[in-house]
C-alpha cells in the first residue's frame, strides 16, 4: 500500500506561500486530494484534469498550483521530471 507523505514544513514553503491567501487553502486541498488519488492509483504523480473536479476541486485551483510550481502541465520545460500526457498535470 503506497503512502502520500507530506513534510510538516510544507505550509511554510515559499512555493506554497506564493499562492494568494484567499486561494491558498482551496489549492492545497486540491493538491492533497489529487496527490492521494495519484498515490492510490499508482500514477507516479500524473493527475488527469477531470480528476481535479472529481475530487472536489476547480481548474482555477489547479492553475494556482501550476503558477506556484507545485504542479506541471504538459509542455513544461523542466528537465528533472517527465512530461505529463496532454490533459494531465504532474
């Protein structure tokens, strides 16, 4: 059984703090719900866009995670991680 581990300093990380206060808790709820979904389904971090809404989130929350660099979209230029499939987040 996989685990989705979260560091106890996560809420104070600069990437998290970069999300505007009014949007932060909703975005972090999406991050947590989708992270546990990915762990349960063994997707290595890949999150299909429809899962965001299926887990109770909104696309605006997912975009906030992308802007904060906590998630990536397909077509990103990060050399240290795989490219998600079109229509997915990583």
